[in-house]
C-alpha cells in the first residue's frame, strides 16, 4: 500500500493530545466531608471501575477516529498493475453499430452502457490526458486528440449507424499515423462473429496496451429478413406477384405466430403468420394482387423485441421497366428468339439483320443475341468485345455451317472448335442446386424428359455448364468475364435440337435476360454494398447522379464506363430506407437500402475466442456494469484508492464515541 500524500502522516502526532488529556486530569477537585463514609467508599470504588472502562473505550474510539482521519488525508492506495501511458494519450474504439441496441441489462442497451464506460475513463484518468475516439463511421473526430470536456460533449452527440467494421479495419485505423511511444487502447464493442471479417489473428505491437471490453448481451435472440426474391421478376398487367421472404431466427428459442406484413406504397397488401425454429430459416410466400405500374416503394414489417432496427426491410418493384434485347441475325426470317422475347410488356426487342445493323445499338442493349451468323465480321467482333468488357451480356448461337476462326475473335471463344456430330443426343437433367435454376421449376424431378441436340461446336469440358449432354460435354455454358457470354452448342433449329420446343427453353432464356437486366432493377441494396451499377443511355454532361431523400441530397463517388455507371455506395452517410436516383433534376428510379444481414446476427465471440484472435499486450475486461469496469481500470492503470474506506472507518469510530458517551453509564 502506498500514500498519495505521505506528508499528512506527520499529523499522527496529534494522537498524543487525547492521551495526554486522559493521563492528566486538569479538573480541580473539591473535598466534601461526611460524618460517616463507610458506605460511600463502596459506591466510589464501584463507580470508579466502570468510569475507567468507559474512559478507555472513549479514548480508543477517539484515537482510532483521528488515526483513520489522518490516513484518509494521506490518501492510501494499492498501486496499479501497470502505469498509464506516459504520453497522456489514450485510444478508444466505441462500437456504434446497430447491433449495440441489444440489451446488456434490463432496459439498458449495450450502446448506452458503452457511452458510460467512455465517460468513466475521462473521470478516472488525469485531466491532462487526451483521447482519440474512433467509431464505425471513421468520422473526422477519430483523427484528432480531444480533452475530457470535448469527449464528454461528443458522447452526447454520438448515434448508432448501420455500418459495421471488421476487426482488421478497426485495428488498422487505431494504429494509423500514431507517433512513437506507448498507448493505452480501449476496444469497447459487442464483438460479433458475423461482422468480424476473416478469421485471422490480430496482432498489436508492444507499444499498445490493449484492453478489450466485450458488451455481453443478455440474449442473442433475433429474427430478421435474410433475403427476398420474386418467383417471376417479369410483371405483366394485373397478374399476381409471388414475393418470397426468407426469415432467419438466430436465437435459441422458437418464435411462434410472428405476424409478417407487406406494404406497397404504405398500403398493407399481404400478411402471414410464421413459426421459426431456433437457428433456422423459413420462407414466407405472399401473393401481391395489385396493378404494378411505375416504381413502387415496398416494405416488409414485423414486431420483434428487444432488437428492432431490422424489423423493417425495404425494397422496390419496378413494374414499368423493360429489358432491352438486341438480336443480330443472318436473315429476315422470324426466329425462335423473337418468339421468346416478343412480349412487348416485358421486352424492348430489336431483331435486325446483320447487313442492316447499326453498331451504336449494341452498347444500349441489356442483352445482345448473336443468332446464326456463319462468320463474325472483325469490326463486329471488336464492338462485341468492347461491350463484354463494359459488363455487357451476350447469347451466342452458332450457325449450321460456322466459320470457327471468325468465332474465335470473341472473348471467351478462343478454344472453340467444330464438333463432329453423330446425331442428336439427349441432354442431361440440369443441376437444380445451381443458383441459375433457383426457383425456375416448381418441382425438381430428375426423371423428366430432356430435349435432344446435335452439336456443331464444342469448347472442351465445363463442369459449371448450365446444360450438358449425358456424356458430360457442355451444350450451354456461361463464360464469365466483366460481362457474361452464354454459348449454345448448336443452332436453335429443329434439325439440330428440340430445345426451342421444350418447356425448359423459355425459363432458361428468361433467366438469362433477367440476369442481364440493368442493375437499377435490383429489388434492394445493403448499405455496405461496395457499389451500384446501372446502365444509362443519357448523354452525360457536367451533371452527376445524385441520391435524394426529402431535403437530404448525397453525391456519391461515381465513374462512367461506356453506358455503365459505377456509383460507390456512400455507406457512411446513407440511411436505411428509400432514395431517389436523380440526374439533371429528374428522377430516374428509386433505390431501397437495408442493413446488412450480418449486423442482425447477434452471436458474439466468447472470451476464449478473443484470446485466440488478439495477440500482443491484450487484456480482456470481463465486466458486467460501470462499477465493474471502473474497478478494472483502477486496478490496472490508476491503482485502487482507499481514502473513502478510511473516511468510513473514521466515521464509525466517531459514532462509537458518541454512543459510548450517551448510553454507557
């Protein structure tokens, strides 16, 4: 035990004063004479022994009261395990992600408790210490040191954000541009496993004394929307739209009778009651019977506590957008492609003979179909390759007598070669687990009859082919690059294949078209998506694309490549909900943004897990409340002060003295 002000110990000499007073009774005595003192002598002896005991007890109480009072002024303390940073610099990471809205005690959120921890640090450390506060948005205040007053004001202004950070991002930001020296680091957060990033070790060098402060949730039960999709993304008139909502329960308790509602333009359009087993998922299907026109703002809503930030999920349905399809063919005859994409309510189809082709139409199309050209003109090959490089999508259908050398000019067809066909062979049943065929078929019976085909071209084995022959050779493959090139092995003609007359043909072609559609047709985005990609045929001027919601206007970073716009998602300033995509003051479409599903997964790393992940001078504060946190910090850096206990003991002995004088005869 040490003393903060040991000079006060000299005051212990004051203990001699009550001793001297006790030993030398300076009160004057007066003799009183009695005729007979035989009986009085006995009374005197009895009273004197009691009085001496009382005086000794009072003396002891006074001495001990004065002793502990002096000790209190000397401020005793147990020394800390480590010294605080000699530079007076302390780094604090405060997790302000939405998952911190979960409770760590009844009625107390993890975020509110974490703010109290930060204020506790400023109370414990000397006033000369400066702090650098880091939050998930990496805002400007995270790059400067602030004093106690500034930190106190900042904690009243901080709000939660939908942005989550990985462990590595936080570590890199904490140690960024730090001067040489030693630093105390406080990492206060919920340590979610779903948002932690790659499972790898986080190393701090010896200059950082790191203190991990896990905010332990009372429970991790939560239900959230994992994803949504439409059975048929092509909407026709008043047809019913089937909306599939994938709900996930990551809790340890079953959720029963959860009422899920679907709103379209704030009008309730459907509702369902679902039961979800622990750590399981359920898909709820809704029939939305309404007239889809224009861009519709939609919302999925349910009530589930105590975590409420993910009880609403936003998405849009664009009922007026069409997919631009360009067919380049070798003759003026009507083709099977025209029969498939001839629905004017779904597609803007342009079917053009190659001899009349305007090359400027290619970049404007969502999907280009090269159908039955015997050879590819070099200028057309260059344009198509540029289109693929700019994230375009092409379906390539060979001619019956192909010029293989000219075909090889296309990116992805370098290995193309003629196929010596011995007649038609049956195609194998597709892999229903392939995401391409997800929700294409109501039943996945592998025994149904497949069409036949006699190939004219081949490109080697492809395990990821969408359609194959029974011998494993590919018939329809997706060549991936910046864009996607879909290659058929034969012409779509009855002499070569019966695919065009089979029930699988239209779904396959529709799925290719759906995946090729402009990116702004996506139902929703997450605010931690890296970027938004959409196609535009607007003449680009000095103006830029903007996101607008009410009076709020955001100009994201963006670049234009050909007819594609790549817009960076401004996740630090973006809120949850709907934003209008604006250009030159006109609304192009509406985009919906949601919190990443990972943020809704409240499962946390255990203390043992954290010890395996974080390496260096790292301690873990296993505390449950503010007082526990305060004690841990004092024990490690400040030392344990004892003066309060000395004051309490001194008051106890003062009370004992009063009681002895008052009640002891």
